[in-house]
């Protein structure tokens, strides 16, 4: 037993679970694997790692609803991607855009991102947060028959609490939009806004003639926090290297590689989506990450075999 | 008495101190001034607020030593600013560059920053941290007869601890370089790297063919975190508005303005350098901030009258 191991109730008693628990036990007791408390930093990708990202990322559904509303108002947009796919709710085109990105082809993603930044330009951060909260109050996953706010993986919530109980500071480091996660991440994962790192729109500061001030989005990206950008944003925010990192796709490889201190043991985790009955069996965009995991002895978590439960009831 | 008020031992019993204590007491007890614990965010400028910035910011001394070393190696640099001032140790030219900046003229600061980014380009973040630590191990303040690492204001360290004891999360939000503060801020102020916001050089991520990864500086600025950029960087890092903010110069006005939630009370603090015997009597670059403080009833802290001690022994 390591401290608080009983929090991991949705994890089956497998070799994977034992690797995780052994790492934490070693990091928290005197010996060669000891990690000083201030260096116990754990970073987690979000889409496909903490919550479901198939058939498309949740944020993409949010964005396409906004784009569809724009095309409803302006028929001239209905012939142009990505408004066309949004208006027609062409989930295939949209889901493929992400898979192409993970495979190195950003052409469709660029179209989407260009439209996304226009869709939210000039909104204050608070108005955007209200849109996000409203979306999560109403929107459902297209195939899993559950609200999006119930799409967090329960074993991951337990892993976050388990690490925190052992002195780790937990952070989300996602390619998804930082301010899309912030309004709901505390409720879904117990992670407050200041521990969320992600992609971001550029932000402007405005003041009025009296006491009023606000921050609002510009029509441009600031960071697209994926691939090699993840270690850069993690350093910028924390000034530390993580010792635990978990992801599920090729875009997480640099973050997982970055998570080590010299020769000290590190825990690199990769979630394998191999569970067609309870979620998806789909490794598109994760091929390189899985190959490196096999080559470097990273820990692959099988959703099917290692988790006794996927979602909370 | 408010909780932990006895931590403020270097503060004189003045109306200023009572305003600070009354705000904290009100924020932490039921009533109209109550601030929920998760919203108790306090942000502090660094140069001239937490440590001495006259006759020039400490970071500027660090940088000019680096530039002087470059001019020692390369005589052709000795006729060009800012290498000329660095090589000749022309403190006046360098100090004036900052005052001109606070007054809206960035010409000399641009020269300095251009040279600074060249001076540290291609260093890894760890190599840079080692240079900073070495500087603080040896360098002394030019007039105060004390090492730079003893130039933190003792009453400010007490204020940080007092706020934390009352459930506030404390952050540095400085125009100075984030990674120049990180190696020493824990020792000087008890503020860890992840709670430091500041200016930054752009960062690159590199990996080798095996397991090695590193992050290192590019020859360009990422953010110059002063003036209207401060609220933007604070939001980006925290996803929250502060309710306590403190600074000492015109560049802090937007941050102080940003520190409020609707009509809820906020604490905006401005340090007045009016103490020629123990530090400096110099408000250059703070004129607009002091005018706004008078106009809006922000709390001005007089170093001379409100602090019984300035530096720890």
C-alpha cells in the first residue's frame, strides 16, 4: 500500500496500476526514487486523457455550434468550410481535421482555427466563460448518451486525487483552449483555473474613463499548445520540469519526453483507447506515441483492461 | 486584531496599516466585504515594490555585467549603446532609461532590450538560472552597502505571509524578467517559481536523438509585462481577477485598476519612496500612479512613516 492508494477504486488490480502505485510510493519515501515535494509536478493532457475526445473534441462541438449560428445568420457562409460542415453538422469532416493534425497535416485545422478566432473575437473573457457554462448545462455527447459534463474519466479523477494526496501538484496541459476548460474543470476534475495550461486566444486589456476594466479576445491565436509547444508553456507557467506526465496522442510526445529530471525515475503515462463497449477503440493520431511508449518503456494504460469503470454514474 | 496581524512587526501603527488590516479582516469574515477563499488573489509588482530598484533595477545590473563582458571580448561593441554604458559602468544612462520608460519614452529601453535578448540567446533556462544564482551569491547594491539578496523589503515579506495566513494566494506580477526572479524569489520572499509572472524571453524546445530534452531562450522577447500587459498576463496565468494589488510606478496602474470584482471592496496599494535615510526619496516614473491614488483613494504606503524597518538585518 502507498498512502491514499484506496482512492483508486475504479482501477483494476493490474500490472499497470502497480507501476503507478510503485512510482508514487518510491517518490514519497527516502531512497533513490525520492522526489522533493516542491518538484512533485504532474501534468495531464485533457482531450482523450481526462475526458472523451471522440468522435470529436468537446470544444469542437462548442465551436461548430457557434459557427452554425453564424451561418444561420449569414447564408453566404454556408458554402465555405468550416461553416459548411458546422451548418450541416458534418461530424466526419470535423473529426478528420483533428486526426489529420495529429498526423502532421494542419490544413483543415487551420481553416477551423481561423474561423474560431473570428467567432469569439471581441468577447470579454467573462462573456466567453458564460457561453461555455451554458453549453455544458445543455449539450450531450453525440453517441455516449450522457451530458458532456459527465464525460470525464472517473479513474483519472481518482488518479488526480491520489497524486495530490501524495504531495503532487496537478496541472492540465492541453492543446485545447485554456479558457474553455477553466469554467468547468473545477467541477469535473477538481482543478482550479490557475492550474490549467492550454491553447489561448490573444487577449486585449481595455479600460473606460471611470473604474471599469476588462480583458477580451482578439481575433488571433496566442499559442497553440500542442506538440513541442507543450514543454515551453509548461516551463513558462511553472518554472519546473514535471516528473509525471500523461497523454494519449502524438501531440503529447514532447511533454512526456520533457517530464524527467536527469536520471531520476519519471512516470510517463499513455492512455490507450481500446474499449469499444464503454468508449471507443480508436488509436488514430496516437501511432507514434504508442511506438515510443513500447520503445522507451512508458506505461500504457488500457482503458479496457486497467479500468473497472470509465465514467461516474 | 485580524488573524495573524502580529506578523506585521516591521509596520508602524499608522492609518495605512489599519486600512490594510481592516480590509483583510473584512475579506475573511461574513459580511458585505467577504471574499470567497478561491478569489483571494493578491498580486505584487517586484522592482520598487518587493525589492529596491534605485539607482537601477537589480536585473539591469545583472544584464550590464553581461554586456560589459561582451564588450571586453569584442572592442567593437564599446562605442555602441548599451554596451558603451555597460562597459564604462555609466549608471546614469542606464537608470534614466527606466525613468524615460515610465514617462512613455521607450527609446533607450529598446536599445537595452535588444542587447539583452542577444546576451542570453541560446542559453538553456537552467544555465541562465545558474548565472542568476551566481550573481546573487556575489553582487552588492551600489549604494546601500548590502548584498542584493538582502535588498528585499522586510515589511513586504511580512505582508505576504500575513495575506497567506488569511487565505490569500500571493503572486509576483512584475515588469522584470520572470526567470531572473525565479531562482531567488523563494529564498527572498517565500514565493515559488509557479507563482511568478513577469516579462519573458521567447523559449524554444529541443530534443536530441535519445532521451534528452531542453528549453532554451530565443533572441527575442515574448512579453514585456508592464502597463496594460500586466492584467493580460495575470488573467492568462490565473483565470481570475485579483482583489489585492500593489505596485509603485506608472506601469502598475492597469494592474491596480484590474484588481476589483464589481462593487466588492478591493485593496490597491502603492509604495511611496520617501525615505532618503534608509532607502531613496524618488518618485520619478510614479507621478501618474500617485495622482490616481489620490483621486481614487488607493492606499499609499509611505516607506518613511509606515515602516519601522525597511530591510532585514
